[in-house]
């Protein structure tokens, strides 16, 4: 009987992980859709999520390209726009 219980735990954990990934992907898409109002750090984070977990090849490639563009704007990555939520 224990193997059955173990399978159930893995199934619940897998379902929770899948839900968590879907939620992060939804948040990442929202950031990318409104890129003008978010810090470079948050944009990089959103792009990284979409590069790794995007649903289509096109979505993953678009996120990778946006990541390159954001990094090219500030090659040192130390001169990024300040995050308005954190302050300067």
C-alpha cells in the first residue's frame, strides 16, 4: 500500500509545481507586455522565466531576444534603471 501513497504524493507535488510554473509564466508575460513600466532587473527575470518555461519556441526565442536587447542597453548591467518599488 505504501507505493500507492508515494505515487499520490508525487502526483500532488507535480501538480503543485505545474501550477506554480503556470503562475510565474503568467506574471512574466505581464511584465514583458508592459516592459516600459518595469525595471531592467524585473524584465531580465521575466525573460529568463519565459526562456526556460515558455510554451512555444517563438515565445522562448522572443524572450531571449528581449533579454539580449535589455543587456545591450546597459552593457555593464550596473547602470540599469532603478526599480521604483525599491527606491533609488
